[in-house]
C-alpha cells in the first residue's frame, strides 16, 4: 500500500493493483530512455491503464479533468506516444478520424471489434469460435500467427433504435486498416 499525490495535491491511497504494475513498467521505460518521470505522465498512464476500453484522447481528457488534473493536450499526446513506444499501449485507427488507445497487458493478442459508423462506439467482442477459426486457417497455410484483428462495421443497437440507417459511402475496407 502506498500513497500518490493527485492533481489537487491530496494524497490518494493506492494498492498493488495491475494498474500499479503497469505504471511501474512505464516508469522504468521512461528512466531507461532517460526521460523524466513526472506526475502528469503518471496520471495519463494511469487513466489509460485503468480501463480495458479503446479510449480516445477526448475520453482520456475527460477522465483527467474528473480527477482534478490540469494537463495540456500536448502533454497527453506526448505521453500517449511514449506509452505506444513502450509497447504497453496499442494505438488503433477505426477510421473515425481520431485514434483510440488500449493497454495491452493481460490481454490475448486477439482484437475483435464492432465499430458503429454512426456514433463511433467501439465494442470489443471475444469469440472462442473465431479464435479457433483463425488458428485453424493459419495452420492450414502453415502460417505462424502473431496477432489478429477483426473489425465489423455497422450500426450499434442504440443507433438502430434511434432510426438511423447505414450509409455505405466512406466505409473503409477493414483489410486496408491492418497495419
Ligand atoms: Zn451507434
């Protein structure tokens, strides 16, 4: 059990959760790179590590504000760049015009998402049937898979209920988004 100072200068109790393990790894990465470990970088990293969602910069900024942190956009972007370089966080582009960030720890190298083309909601799906299928397909071709991504584009339930309809123009072919 230890204490950290939040943006209001108040001590917050922290336990040894996975978030702290990731924070520890990120601080070690910064030190290895000769970069200073700052309270602001810690705060951004903590918000990214605290959620298994694919978060946009807007989501992160909102959560930081809620925690009483005053961190400029440039610092948020710069920290995200460091997190991605450290290998602890993945940057995704779902063709929404902005990037989303997802921490990679404790997650299998499988990414399956439903992407709503109207409201931009991204939902992670986990299907053992799909995992088995991609493993079988790779094996059939004598291919050794490292990671796998699938995005299904369409309308989420809420958007359908609001009477929105699918627009086909401007849809990006998922295969073009594989990096
Ligand atoms: Zn939607």
